[in-house]
């Protein structure tokens, strides 16, 4: 049975259908073919090419890559810039305090990690996958889940020509159904198919709500005299202060390119807070401005980051498939790293599916995968930091640095969290306060040199959308923005009205 109002589609059968050519999906594809070259494996990627939708610029913990392709160096992986210098600062408005490395929990240490362009890493992973015989279809979104009762049987791919109201337009193409013995969902954070599956099968029941941050990144070409290849800087404090959790990262990559970004936790109370402008303002801090002055912004991007961690992982397997990487939320928040866990999740899922298929199974639950994630390397990585985000939400920056630091130290040494297992308690939306309780925040106007207005910066994201394509964000009740959000949460500021 297929949940669709559109014409019957042709179908193709695969052993494993993978949605998303991110680090999780590509690692799964590679591992499947390493185990059994005869398995038929297809990867669908909605970006025009692999890597097009990956927010590049990351510090990669190579633990997943080492396990997947141990000779990655010899194979020319674009993983070349080893971290040489690791710094953590707490910023005030006009200055900064460096937190020395010695009291930092060992897991926060970036030595042994690499500064990479994840877009390039994904393109290289795709080449490795194709060499093994994986079929990769870029430019092809999986737009619907194909259900057989409560089993996920496949996805619809390549449906095109829908109008903005979701009805077929004159150039409508129904696409195809791709059926798999198992379907892996590797869409990244808050993907539409993952949301549908999690909701329909209640996969989050009994788990804490997922939490999110908004991450923004810019790549800058800086004055060569200021560039220090391999240098990593993380900051907290100004400009967010007590208004919100979050912080920045500055990675000196290669060729005078610096990847600079800012994350704002979305459980802030003050509805006047504008994450984008916090990022722009951050670049005017003397320490950051000094680095950027005389440089050039090359690109911009923004996307959500999952922050719920261990306690927010939903059930990871369901009849006919699994959730990979950030489709389930596998980011280690204090480390701001999720690529290593995404890769390991792909490997674990592949191993579980290959074993099941070899045993003649199909379409059932891969509960071995669920167990491997919770009790293996990913679970261990996430458990150690499980109290950092709840401590931050409850007590703010300094107490959470001390409490979270102690808990991470304890967990690193003994494997147990001295604070136990704290809960998030509520969703980010439930944390938002009413505008009447807060004063508007007066953000300085972007100067066009270090800071930029949002529309100009969006042009540097190089994203492309058809004017008439249906919007994937759907309002459940279209009257709410005017009836509730505007009067109660003051959503009439320039950045919402486009003035
Ligand atoms: C600002 C920011 C900074 C970060 N910094 C780091 C860092 O320094 N180090 C680190 O390790 N991690 C970092 N992360 C986290 C890291 O990006 C994620 O953990 C990682 O990308 C998860 O990999 P994934 O494969 O699950 O999903 P993704 O990397 O998001 O890949 C998903 C892919 O699926 C595609 N897709 C989605 N839906 C569909 C669909 N329906 N059909 C077809 N294709 C689809 C997307 O286009 C995308 O290519 C950062 C995240 C953010 C937001």
C-alpha cells in the first residue's frame, strides 16, 4: 500500500535504499559493499551534486573514517590539515579570557583531529562508494515514504513538477518507487521523511524531546600574515551572555581560508533575540575583527544542529529500516561534532543489515543496530556529555562550564556521570517567553565589511530554489502567525518582515 494521491509509479527493487549522501549515508553504502559486493545499494541525494548541501568546514574526529577506510591517507582523502593549536576563550564585550587546556576534559582535546571541508570529504566518500558499485543519484530527493502497513518499504524518488500548493503542474513527473529490503534514512537533522517516520511510529516515545541549535558559518580568506594553518579556536560568552547558550568556532583550514561559525541554542527565552545578528555582531569582537580585517568573506551557510544528545535519541530501528546520524541526532554538543558518529552509525547499520540479509531476513527491525549505537562508540561518546546541555539550560554559562566540566571529567575517568542522567524537560518551543517580559535588543547595523545583512549573505550560500516549488515547511494552522506570534512574541521585527 502506498500513501500517495498521485499516479501509480514504476518501482525498482534494491537490497538497501539510502536517503542522503552525507557522511552517514555514504559510510553505510561503502560498508555494505565492503561486506558483500553483490548487495544492490542505492543512495539518493537531493543536492545537485554530492556535497552541495553539506555545510562545509568542520573539525573531524577521524575515528569513523579510520574504521571505514583505514588506508584513507594512501587513498588521497581530503583530510590533510591536522589540528596543531587548540584554544578556548570566554569572551567579554571588549576582551577575552583564555581557558587553559589542562583543566579541560580530555574528550574536548582536538589534537589528533583534522580541519576539513566536509563537502570535499563527502565527494571523496562518494567516489569510494561508486568504485565499489554503489549507485548514487544526486539531484534526486526522496519525497515520500512508501509504507506497507507499518513497514517502511521504500521511498518515492524523482517526483518533479509539483506546484507551490503541492498539486501536479504541467511538467509533473511522478518519479519512481525505490523499494529496499531495508531503507536507511540519513537525511541529516530534522529531515522530512525522518519526521514522518518518527511521528507515525512514535519512535520518540519514552525519550527526551530533541533539542536544536541554529548554526551559521562563513568561510573567509584572510590576510596570509594572520593565517595559522591547523589553529582551532572556540569561544563562549559575548555577545550571547545570559540571553542564550551557544558559542563560536574559528578553524584555520588551508590556503588562508578560515572557517568561522556561530551556534545559538534555540531554547532561548527572549523572543527579541535574533541568532543571525548575534553572529554578525560577534565578528566585531576585537579578537575576531583583528583576524578578519583585510580579509574577504567567500561563502555563507546556515542550518540546524541537533543538540538533544544521548537522552533524546529516538528508537533507531523500525520495521524495514533505520535512522542514521543526525536523522536521529548524534551530535556531541560540547565538542560540536557529529560527523564521526554519523559515519559510525552508517557502519553499524550496514553491518546489521548485511547480516540480516545474509540470514534471509528483510523488512523487519534491525534491533542489533539500535543496541550497537547505544552501547558502542556512539553511545559512549554521547553519554559522557549528556548533562552538559541540560546544565547549560538550567544554570547558564559559568555554572554549566564547572558542572558540565566535572561531569565530563568523571565520565571520562570512570565511565559514569557523577550528575546521573539529567533531562531536558521541555522542547525549545516551550522555552520561548512572551515579548512583554523582555526589552527589544538593539542590534548594530551590519557595516558591509565584517558584518552583512542577511539577504546579501544568503546570496553567498549559493542555494537555488524554484519560485513555484512547494515549501517543505507547512503551517498546521495558518492563522497562528498573525493571531498569536505577532502580538505575543513580537514577530514584527525587520528580519521577519523583510524591511
Ligand atoms: C554549524 C555547524 C557546525 C558543525 N561543525 C561540526 C564539526 O566541526 N565537526 C563535526 O564532526 N560535526 C559538526 N557539525 C555536525 C555535523 O554537520 C553533523 O553531525 C553531520 O553532518 C551529520 O551527518 P548526516 O550524514 O547525518 O547528515 P548530513 O551531513 O546533514 O547529510 C544529509 C544529506 O542528506 C541529504 N538529504 C536530506 N534529505 C533528503 C531527502 N529527502 N532526499 C535526498 N537527500 C536528502 C542532504 O542534502 C545531505 O546531503 C556541525 C553542524 C553545524 C550545523
